[in-house]
C-alpha cells in the first residue's frame, strides 16, 4: 500500500510500505483524511527508525478488532493511532476509535484527535473555569481554538495570545474576551495560564498569575527552553507550575473522542480547518504549517 514516509530532509515522500498487521485489540482502518500536527514536523527533523507519522485520522473500519472491542466493520470513525496514519490503511487500537455520525465530515473528524484531546484534558485539569480569568498563549493553532471555545462555554474570561488580525478575529468569534499579540500586552492578573510557547513567554505569563494561580505548561512551540527565576516575585505569590502531557489521562481516547464528536454534532465545538488538500501535497502543507501560513488544522484527503 502507499504511505507517506520520512524523506530524511525534514519532510515526507509517498512510497510503498507493507500492509498493517493489526493486533487482536486493533482495527484496520481505510484512511479517508488525516491532519498534520506541529509536533510531527519536529519529529521529521530526526525521525526514529521505522517510524512513520500520523496520529489524527478519519476513515472506515475495514476489519474490526479480533477481540470484539471497538467499532464494527463498515463504520465511519475518527481515530488516534500511535503513528503511521498518513497512509491508505492503518491499524488503530479499538480504544482509540470513535464512531462518526453522518453530519460530521471526514475533514472535521480528522481535525479532532490530538488537538481536541489535548484541549479537553487541559480543561479537565483546571476544574471549573466559570468566572475565572484565563490566559492562553500560542492560541492560533488547533489546540488554541478548541481551548478558547471550550473555556468560553464554561464562563471563563479568556485572553488569547495570537499574532495576526485574522487569527485574532476568529478567536473572538469563538468566545475569547480579548486577543493580544504578545504576553506583555495581556492584562491580568490571571487565575489560570495555559502556556505552550516557551522561551520568554513562560516567565512573562508566570508574572501575570494571581496569588495561588495555576500555570500549565504543555508545549514549546518556539523551540526555545524557558529560563525561570523563581526569586522574581513579580506577580502572584505561591503560584503553581504544572507540566502537562495529553496522554496522561484516566479516560480512553475513544471515550474522549466520543465526547468531542458529540459537541461538534450539537454545534458546541467547531473544528478549525484551515486548509484541505490532496494528500500528495503533504510536503507543501508541512512547509506551510512550519512557516505559520495555516490557521487551525491542515487536512489531507487520501485519494485513489
């Protein structure tokens, strides 16, 4: 079958690979669409041996899991495989699949898994955000759009940090109370900070916390490690810094994907699809993502 494989130069090329061999707890999925994530562009710079990218897919179950778990053959699904999803077919754990209703397109479904699971679980860590002041850095990406809409629906007063007028306008439509171009222009103080940029962004956001505020670090999009001076008492005292990884969850991907799908189906969550292209243009989309030419998610459709 055909699949995108690392080309050794930080991108991918279309090539022939062996057919997947699903384990008993895995279903075989015919991929209709997939999305690309910034983290995968980083991995492509120095890919592990035998690794192929692809963690966000939508498609149809070709063969259900042999142990009887998960969706049945013929059902449309959104899936979150560990890797290898940029292909015609992929084996996905049944615990990482959720059935799609007819009113959700493959493109919208493929935009959900990694970014949607991250956003949902970030908000689960904070508890109720009703009436709380929230600062979100790196808000222009897929996670940022989901966090903005979900937090605003809870009643949070959210300030988003995003560059570009069009990106900011969309975040305001999704419920952000304010959009600024850098952390230094944010008001505050804030009860909760979601920080995913690193570099100077994290210490600047830390200084805008309330006393006993919470900063959740979940990424480093700038590729620059932050330098923290904990003797700098500017801002709130006794604040908490928490490291977050989306895979550390008490719920399965299937359960949380089902929640996200229900919210989309009811019009309460809107996947931000920036561009949809034929999968043979994946190298172009990777470059566009790295150079920040795409707002939201880039979706690739797998064609015959």
